[in-house]
């Protein structure tokens, strides 16, 4: 049984997050899911007395299992604990007398139990895998596979989330400028309703399928239709459909990607792994902090810290190569263009260069 007062306070807190903190309904629903575990843990015990409850919430979550008898993921446990700390901090402010036994030090104990670090394999779609996905010949009449090859290239070059990609209207994409208007008012379903104009990497051979499909949908559908358009099949003939995407459109994309991977004898990777591949490609090619920031913004992250925490671990192989080559003189950092220019000058010309540099520095 769940204590009624606890349930009422959780609902009050959720209303506060929505009305005062202006969180989206999707975010509020996620908090509702996380706080449900808090309610189940407390059971019939009033929230104001949970300091004596055993096992503690972190230990309870550590032993919690799903229906398939798999422990709840550490990242989910962390979100539940973070949401619980936020709830109790709010409760102490709103009901100071009722929650006077809940000290800030106790609230701070609602943290993930330290466990031996597990090294997970970082999975993402690579540039070469995308080339394999788009390389095999497709019949001109097979619009579905032409579209799916374009989708694979688009997902990699844009780094879009699958849910945003399948709701992207034709009007929101400029193939010449490689720009994507991920604007909710255009119908694009972005995470937390964020709005941004993002860009595709300019990799010519990967842009080929995108340009081909873009020409097909623009000539056959209104600009309000989805770029990843549904396709009707009748008597073996495929035709574009202007129907709006259904609720299960993302699932349809996943099934089509499974078929594409199967046709090229590649191990299947979900649409979100293309986003991971985009991030890895961008970070590996970033030369400056400004480049790194650009990659982060293009992923629609709030900060570089978010990008770094999610995708930096995927660069482990690149880190290995760089560390290994530090002891190899032949693999040292290449000489800059200015250094190359100076090395090619005669001594008398170097003196003139020094005079010019000294003159500019003295200004």
C-alpha cells in the first residue's frame, strides 16, 4: 500500500515542476515515473519518517529487478535518486515543520551506491559502415530502399534523434545549404521541445543518396509532408504517401534500418547509434575548442560538458593512438604552415621576416 499523503505530495510537486518551473509534459511524466519508485519504497510509511526506513532507498534500488529479472540500470537508479533529492528539498521548503526531521545531510545520502566500474563497449555507426549501407545498387522502382539509404546517410551526417528525423517536414531541410530547422512549430518532435537550426557534415559521397531522395520527395509531395515519407505499395508498385507520420513511425524506421543492415551483412545498430557516430566523427575532426563547441551545439546539447560526458568515452581508440605515438618522433605533431614557410627561406630573407615581425609587435 502507498501512503495517501505521500501520493498527494508527489502530485503537488509534479504540478509545481510543470506550472512554476515550466517543465514540459514529457519531462513531468519522466519525473512521475522516477518518483513512483520512491512511493513504492516508502510504502505506508509517511515521507516525514523515512529516515528510519530500511533498506535505504539507494540499497532498495540496487536490488530492484525488472520483470525479466535484470537489475534496474545504474543510470535509471541515479535519475530516481536525483528526482527524490529534488522532491525532498522541495518538501522541506514547502512543509518545514512536517519535514523538520529530514536533514539536508540525510537528503544528500540519496546517491547511487558505489559499485565496481564496468567497462561497456561503445557502439556507434562509423563513416565506413554508412558507406556500406548506401553502396549497394537499388532498383529505381524500390522507393523504400532508396529512402532508407538516404535516411542512413542523413542520420549520420545530421546527428538527429530518430524521433526528430521521422517528423521532419520537407520544408525544414535545405539540401543546398545543408541546414535542418529542428523547429517544434514546424512539427519536428525534438527532445524537450528544443528549437535549433542544425547542419549536416559536408561529406560529398554520403550526400549523394540524400540529394537523390530529396529530389524525389520534393517533386512528388507538398513541402509540409515528411521528408522520410511513408510509401504505399499496390500490385508491386511503390508510391509516395503524403499521410502524416503515425505514433509508431520511429518503430517503422528501426525496422527498415534492420532490413538495410541485413542486406549489407552488417550487424544491426539502432538509429540512435548514427547520432553517436556523428558525434564521434565530429569530435575526432575538431581542431579547436570552437570546433568542439560547434559539434556540441549541432547535437543540441546545453553545454560542452554534456557532449563530453556522453561521447568522450567513445574516443578511447583515438586516445590510445595518440598516447602510443607520443613516444614516436616520426608521429609528432605536424609542423605548422608558418613553420614550413620559414624553413624554406634563406638566411637573408629570415632577417627581413624578423624585421617585419618586430615592427608589427611594436605597434
